[in-house]
C-alpha cells in the first residue's frame, strides 16, 4: 500500500468532517487497518504529521487499530483467524477453499474535533 496516498485520503476525510461540523481543530483521527492491508504504522504516522502541518489537524493524534485477518471455509463453514505468513487453509479441516472475509480493510473509523 502507498501510505502517502492513504494519508492524504485520511486527511481529506478528516478536514471535510471538521468543515461540516464547524470545528476549529481536529484532535484525533482513528483508522482501522486490516492485518493484510499492508499498512506500515510508522509511515502512516510520519506522513500524517507531515501533511497535517498548518491544517486544522495540526498536532492531531493518529490512532491505528489493527484488525486480524479472518477466513471463512467453503468446505466446513468455519471462520478463523489467519496470519500473513500462512497459506490460507481452513484451520479446522485444512481445505484450501477459503474466503478472506476480513483483513484487507482500511478506513477512517472516527474523528474527534473541537
Ligand atoms: Zn474447513
């Protein structure tokens, strides 16, 4: 993933939210990143600090919440967590017919303004 582009999108959403609510300052932005979204926290924080300078979000905190990758097995129907290193197989029956149902998402969860 490209953290610079992502951070620009986050900031746009936050600024839009602040404008709609007549806010003077953005205090905190929380994003949700799936474990497989490939987002590097440090890069995101770096770009956030850089891009928010001289905006309403100057000095705002960026909170990144990670959610685990979850698969659903097409053979036995079980759902379970997987990690980035694994080949995706069902944790219960080892079937390869699994569907990733969480883990690649990336979105702005909440924005705190004043
Ligand atoms: Zn299974």
